[in-house]
């Protein structure tokens, strides 16, 4: 493993506590094979030329020599100018928070859409930095400046072309996704999205629900003790208590996510924006549970989905000594591993989804198989009786579907008690 020094600014205006933030950076670094060996902080605001002040930079240089460090990681995104100045001064590999997160995402993206989204974010991050990167490359080769400049123009053109190409591909993929979401909405299909800090247990929660509701295990999703194990949304149909809904597993969040990444994944996170209910999964056993909760709320705000109905799921309760308090939002203590309170969770979800349902009794002629099928798939059937001229069905349906269903409401005289 490479040895890394973490450097952060302890700014009192920052909403994140510096210990939390550097601890998180250290965990992110480990994910790409860098072991944090030292943490250096400065109580000030970010210096726009060198991130930290010149005295601090000297201190970092001493630490590098003393610890034989391979890389220095800065806790915020460095501007191209900062990157160039620092790299010239320190003379070793420099990374910033964004580049570490991007590298993890590049390693973990599996589906075509996730791969394109990460690649796009990475290219947008690299584009303004091409000049510094090429300078470094030329310095190493002691090459002539002239060829370096034309090479830089070439790099820039290639990068821009690639950005345009990927944006076009993604536009098509997102259009398709949007059509699917709109169709679901039209058909009144309810959706619930699992969101939360990375490694909180979103995928495990989905898997435990799949298992509990007797779904086949091939519907399970990838869950691992790893940051950003999930990079693509997965949607599964769940049936419980005669209620059917779609449950979405989503990508996890961390603080200071690179803005290009958030933009790239915005469309993928459409599922969250369109959900009827958000289940915010928290690792209740984490020392930083509250900060992690805040981090997720921040990202949701940047996605304009902070006003949705939310349930907080205090997961990993099996590991908890102290259970975090949640005020003002409904919450359930839970364990995806032991399935503690899973029935309570499912009851909460289905009760909420059914709360804006209309109850009615309809009569569907025996030869109207299409409507019969529609009702079976999209409504909650309470009872069904076979009469002379069709099925009499008492059901609960979504308000949006009522106009389609009410056509089948017979005159009272035709109804069987
Ligand atoms: N003890 C315990 N471990 C849990 C529980 N829920 C999840 N885990 C573990 O936590 C780790 C992360 O779980 P995931 O379900 O992959 O977490 P995630 O939120 O989907 O993570 P990302 O996809 O990386 O954002 C795994 O090692 C799980 O086994 C729980 O209730 N109790
Ligand atoms: Mg996951």
C-alpha cells in the first residue's frame, strides 16, 4: 500500500467537523490503496494559490521526508493553479478529494450507464487540469515546450470530443429511463427509494426485504463492506400486505462529493426525485451517524428532493450501544442483518402508500380480461365475488387511477352485499 499524508483546512464556516472530514478522507484513500499515515490541518480559509499557507507547505515537505510518504491528499478539490503550485513545490504525487472519489467510482462502475456517468465526470474534472498534467509529464521527460503545447491542444480537443460523445449517449439512456418512470406514474405504480450515506446498508436493506417477502434470491443486489459498492440504481417490485410497490436501491453519498459527479448522477437519481416515499438509511452504529445523516440531507437538497416524505431507518441496530435520536422525522430501529423490525418497516411503507388510496367496488364483465388484469396488477383487491354478469371486486386504488376505475362502478342495484 502507498503511504499518504492527509491535509485539510479547519474552517469554522465549514459545516463538517474536520475530524469527521479527514477520517472520511482516510477511509476513501484506503479504498484506492493508500494508507493514511499522518493528518495535517490548518485553521484558516483556503489559500487560492497553494490551498494551505507557505509555512504549512514547508511543514508538509518535512513530514513527507520524515515518513517517506508517496502521496499527499488534500481534503477539498484543488484548482488547476493550486495543483500546479503544490506539485512543483512538493515534487511527489498529489491527489485531492475529488480525484480520490472519482477513482473509486471508476473502479466500481459496472453497468454501461454508470460507466458513462463516471467517465463523463472524470473528463470534466480533468479538462481544466490538462495543462498542469502535461507540464508535469514534460518536466519528467525534460521534453521541448513546443511539442508539449501542440500535444496539449490535441489532448484538449480529444477530451472535448469525448465529453460530447458521452453526453449524447447518456441523453438517450436518460430519455429511455424517463419514459419508464412516466409510464409507472401514469399507471399509478408507487415507488419507494432507499437513500443514505455510503455503506449505511441500503443494498442490504433491499436484500432483506426481498428475502422476507419471498422473492427469489436472484433479485438480490450487490452489498459489501466497501464504500460506493452500488453505483447504479436497482429497482425491485415488492409485494406485501396485498400492496405492490417498487423499491429502489441507489448510490450512497459522502460529504463534498465532486459537483461533476453529482451532476452526472442527477439523471440516474431521477428515481429518488420521483419516489412517493424516501427511506433514509443510517448506520446507527457509526460514531458519525449524525454527520452522515446531514451529508445525505445536503445532497438531497442539491438534487431538489428534500421536501419529500421521509422515513429514517436506524440500521445496524444489532451493533449499537447508543441509539441516535431523531427528532421531527418518523424513524424505525432496524437491522438488515437480523431483520429486526422488518415487519414494522414494511407496514409503515404500505400504510403510507395506501393512505391516499380510494376504496370502491366495481363490476368487471367476464370478457374484459384487459381491465381485470389492470386491476390485479395496479390495485389492492380486498374481495372478489363472481356474479351473473361479471366479477364484483372491492378494492383500494390510487387517486390517480380512480377515473379509469370508476367507469366500472355499477348502479347500487347491481351490487351484491
Ligand atoms: N451488523 C450489521 N451489518 C450490516 C447491516 N446492514 C448492512 N450491514 C453491512 O454493512 C456493509 C454495507 O452494506 P451495504 O448494504 O452494501 O451498504 P450500502 O448502503 O448499499 O453501501 P453503498 O452501496 O456502498 O453506498 C455490508 O458489509 C453489510 O453486511 C446490519 O443491519 N447489521
Ligand atoms: Mg449499496
